[in-house]
C-alpha cells in the first residue's frame, strides 16, 4: 500500500492520484487550471464492484443473496473500492498502475487494476476486474466531479443520448425508458454507440468525456460541480443487467477525457 500521492505530467497537463484515498484522481490541471472539484471525497473516484445505488443494498447471484452496507440508506452506493487504500504497481512520468484486491464486505475474491495515462491533451482511465476463483456479477465506472465554473465561466453540457432511464422516487431506474428530458439531472442515460458528452466552459476549455460503454449518469444538481459518469451498466445493475466476471473473462472498461483550449 502507499499513501503517497502521485503526480503525472505531460506537456502543461498534470494529474494527481491518491492511491491511499480510494485510488482516485484528486486533481487534473491544464495550463495551471484545476478541472476537478477539490476535497477528499471529490476528484474522480473509481466505482467498483458496482456503480450507483443497489436497491436496499441487496443483490442476487443465482440462489445466493448478498447484503452490502447501506452507505446511502436505504441503499448501498458506488462500490467499496473508493473507501479503500490501493497499491501502486508501477509509475512513470505520465502513467500509473494501481491495484485493489476485493475483500469484505464484498463476498467474492478478485483484483481490480486501474491504469491512469496522461498525454498533453487527454487523460485515459482503464479499469479491469479479474478473478481466478468464483464467477460473480460486477460493474465498473468512474465518478468525476468537474468544477462547474472555470475562470469565472459556467459550464455547458452537450450530449445526445438515445434514452433516459425513468427514475423512481427512490432514485433508482424503474425499468422504463423515456425520451431524454431537460436538466437538472441525477439520471442515467443510454448511449448505445458509446458515451460521448461534451463539457464547454465558453472562452476557456472544451472537454469531451468518451467511453465505449453504453451507460452514463449525469449529475448537475450541485452548485459547485457537474458529474459525467461512464459505467458498464445502470444503477442497480447488479440486479437488472449483471455483467459476469469469470476466470476466463475479466470485466474491463475505459474512458478518455480529451480537452481543447478555447
């Protein structure tokens, strides 16, 4: 384990990682401008082995039912790895590899690997979960908190999802799909051709969040930040759209944030 922060640099871009604080990216600076909201619970954290909320903290795997801690009562939210210390597998000037071994309260053994790679105009995050024992359902995703305002300029969000997951009063998808509605959002959207969301701070910066994954949660109900969260399935997906990790097939996901100065 390591509690030492890691700083990656490429051109005039710098990314700071905190292995000891959930393997999160705590800062991303472009030309000295910080793009991520600061604070121990912010930055960008990996969501694993599930994303968003699990209804009542319970999920089924075959005949077995498992109970996760209700850290967003009455539900469980955002996985276990964001609250854990990760290990540093290797580092270079512009890339770091972090690992985390799944442990209680998660009932299955497995290893999570996250690769963070920086170039002068993009940050790419890649994550995988693998097991050499029992197969199990899992999800992967990222939860970045982008500053709503840069250089005194507010952000504009642009994306064209195919559908919006109808959100129930319990903040979980009902199973119905609707036409995308106007914000503010704390909602999951389907983008079957891959996640593609553009954040623009007019006159300052344009940032594109892309991923081959088909699901994205957009959260912009907070005054300080907006979140664009690519993930491998919708909230409560361990119950409704499980993806299996098997000894022969890990679960893998990637997202890239690319930017252009305006």
